[in-house]
C-alpha cells in the first residue's frame, strides 16, 4: 500500500540515483571513452559535457517533482477544497495514498455523524413543537375547567342562598299552619247576641 513516506522515499531515491549517475558519468575514468563518443556525436568539447548533464539533471528533477506534486500535494489540495465545499467525494485518479484515504474516511464519518445529529435535532425540534402545542391545548383546557369550577361555585352559592330562603319560608309556613286560629264567626255570634248567655 502506498503511503506518503514510501512515495517520498521513492522519489528521493530516483533523484539521488539521477545525480549519482550524472556524477559518475562525468568523473569515473572508466567511462572516459563513452564521454568522448558522446561529445563527438553531439559536437561538443568533452569539457562542456557537464553543461549538458546539468540540463538533463534539471529536466529529470523537474519531471520528478511534478510527479511528486501529482502524487502528494494535489490529492491533499483536492480534499481541502472538498472540505471547503462541505462534501467529500472520491478522488479522481488511480490508487490513492493510505493517508489520503484515512483522511477521506474520517471526514466522511464526521459528515455522516453530523447528518445523523442534524436529523436527531430536527426530530427533537418537531417533538418540542408538538409538546408546545399540547401544552397550549392543556392550558386552554385548564382555563375552561377553571371557568367551569368558578361557574359551579357561583351556582352552588346561589342554590345555597335559594335553599336557605326556601327553608325559612317553609319554616314560616309550617309555623303558621301549626298555630290554632280563633274562630271569628263564634266571636261575632257572641257579640251579636249578648243576651243569649244571660238566660
């Protein structure tokens, strides 16, 4: 599995190998006939071959660093850009590095957790809204019940007052009915005929 360290080591090894090959080609005595043949083919003096070797080294190193950029920095930059956009997707290209895969998976899991939390918060907010509605309904019912209790207390007070008055009237009526009344007709008869008792 490719990692950042193995990729860096590989490119460092190739760069050093290129430099050592160039140094050996220019300085090893056993390669003198090869240097002479190359200089005669190119039409350059042997002393100026170092200039050609420097240009070749520079081109090789530029190509290597360009590849290193494509292998290391471009995937990291791509992940950073996706993080700014808020959505991490797969990296276009072949085999990604182990570290970039780990970072990508961590960000995906974080996004999934954030989405799950968002759904939980939405659900809790919906439940809270329903509870607020239920509380408002309960408050209205409580007010209605308080009004009913107040009306019941008022009606009970009125009924108690009416019952007290009715009992008093009933008592008065019972007292009137139980008292014997003198017969006014007999008294009148006695008064009309006062002489009746004398005989």
